[in-house]
């Protein structure tokens, strides 16, 4: 068994570099190497990037079966690499793919998993992970038993992006894919990316609407404010369930978990389900005509007033100041 730390490098998602930044400290404390697991097709450049972002070396599986992400081939090769190399720790980003993949691999390896963590430390030679529980009202410190690797996923935007250093060098080792195409039960027919919108999970600014917008047309001023700030449009579950806005915009326990620098809640009361998805935002601004709305307990700034008066006024001012 080694003291090395393995990190799965998810393609086209900066959460991979944030996870490497978190892992760098763990590897240094354990006295082991930081190893990037680079899986995909035509990913040699990604391995070089991983080393630039802090990995000491990279294990690279470059194969057509690993092109678009699929659970089965990715899980098979990561499980095999973990069994062969016996790392002390295996980390992934807490993206949709990372949460799925980590749970599957942990089950295959018969080890514990701490998901959606906000802090990692090393105590007595082992990983200790901190994660929010009970809608963020408490934090739990997770210690692991003797089984290795100790596994965790890292919440998006809690660790800063490390600075890439193109002068860093490291060993790159090729490894073979485990499953052939005929062994993989799922196929990817195509990948479609939405355009013209800011992703909720990547956004540093989110403006969300809730029951208070009153209907589909009520999202127009909320969208205008998001556009003026260069942010993403979010929504509460009530607004989504009412059919006012698509599910892709839902923030909350059954939607997206976000942690932007700025979260503006417009006409959102602050139900526990919604708070679960945005409570750890760095700055929360609440706009609600009910002065007793629970959201105000969690907001750094609160505006008691009609969102249809307040939001357009904010939009006008931001446009003037930002030149948008």
C-alpha cells in the first residue's frame, strides 16, 4: 500500500483542477505522490494540463471506449488501477458524473466514501473529510477505517483553482482500457450542449426566482437582472413544479447544489429544500415583500419590497455602473 493520492480528471470541467488543488495538500501531508487518472480519447494534452495543475504523474488511458463519459468503462478501469496501485486516497469532484462514479467504484472496492466534502485534512496518517449535513446546519467530520483507498468527492468551488505551471514536468504512463465496446451495455448517441446560457454549476453569480414571481412572465425581470450581472438564472422548486420554468434551472435539494460568489433570491421564501442547494453561497441577497420570510435569516443583505419594483431598479443601476 502506498501513500499516493489518486484524482480522477473529469474532462471539460474545472472541478477537476479544484480537486487537484485539494488533493495536493493531502498528498503532501501523507508524503506520497499526487497521481492524475486521465481517461478518454485523445487526452494526451489533458495529462499535461494535470501535471501543470499540480499532479506529480499521470496514468493515461487513451481509448475510443473512454470517449464520452460512461459509468461502466470508467468504473472498470479506475477500480482496476486502485486495486493494482493501492493508493491511500482516491478523490473525485462532486459533479454529477463524479458523484455517480465515486459511489460505484467505492462499492466495487468495498470501501467507504465521503461525498460532497468542503474540507480535507490528514490526522494520524489518515484522511478526515468535512461535509455539511442537515441542510448545512451542521458539519460532520468523517474518519475512515482501515480499508483503502479512502474516498471522497469535493464540492464545487470550495477549493480555489490552482495556478497552472507549464514548467512542471511529470511521468506519464499509458494504461489499457478494461472493457471492450461489446462489453459496455450503454451507448452514447450524441452530446448536445446548451448555448447562450450560463451554467448554474459554473456560475459565480446566480439570480433566482420563486413563488413570488407569480408565473412564467414573472421571470422576465429576474432574467434581465441575471443578464446584467453576467450570471445564471435559477429557480425554486415551487416555480419549477408550477411549470413556470424548466427543471434545469432548479436550485435545491432535488435540483442543483450551487455555491456562487453572489446569490440573489427574488420572491423566494427560503424553504428548507431550497436552502439545501444554495445556503453555502458566499453572499446571499434576499428580495421579498414578506419581512418574516425565512430567507432573511440566511441573507447577508435583505430588501423588503415588491420584486417587480426592486429588481428592475437594480437592473437599471447595474447596467449603468457595469456598462452592460
